[in-house]
C-alpha cells in the first residue's frame, strides 16, 4: 500500500468517510457484512475449484452486485476479502457488468497493480480505522506482538493485516 500517492489515499479516505456517514457505520462496532447489507450487495461463501480468495460480480443496473468468498479461508481473512471487493466496487466503478477475480497468489505478490493496492488500502482503512488503531496504541502501551494479537481480535482481521497497518503507520 505504500506505493499509492497521497491524492489516491485522500480519495479513498473520503469515500470511506462518506460511506460511514451515509450508512451510520463505525468499525469495529459494525461488521463488513453490515456494510454489504446496507449497500445491497449479497455475500456468499462458496467452494472455489481454483485458488480464489474472492470474486466480485459488479452487477448491472438491474441486477445487484454479488461477492463470493472462499469457505477455506477463516473469518478474519474473509472479512478482509469482502472489504477488498467492496473497495473494487466503490473505487473502480468503470467495471460495471464485469467479474473481478482475486486469487490468493496475487495477494502475496510484492508488486501489485494500482487497483489491487487501492482495494487493499480501502479494506485496511475501513476495517482498521487509523484513529482507533492509534488510540489503542497510545492507551495500551503493550509490546508489539501483544498489540498485534489484541488488535487482530478487536478488529476481527488477521494478524498480518494489523502488522502491515502498524508498519504503514510507522509504529
Ligand atoms: Zn482485488
């Protein structure tokens, strides 16, 4: 996510602020499934034949958007994937009527496409809001490993998401 420029980050943060305000959402009090529901997106857990983490059907004017997630991933991982797909939907609207497939192997690449970086940043910002994370860091004063464990449970995302977030915030 560090490859994104400030104007891209600002755009994404504005979209998240509007989303939260418009739908009266806050994290981690609300879940990512609440977001999907309020946006009218259906989320289904499925068995993929290939190594796919998430599949987004952008939908059309007449047919709502759908997100399919892998049943082999745990809840924390699925939460991030759903948020990532909602990111694609809100940030990359030009793909209306198309399918977007996110594979597990792409998620581990160091050099991702700009759209993937943006969807990851969207998911991280939405699920682990900077302000709340900073508040915990300052109040808790715990060693990094305890902090990662605590925040992973608190925000219901994987430890690697929290670790990346801390790295990005330079803690
Ligand atoms: Zn993606």
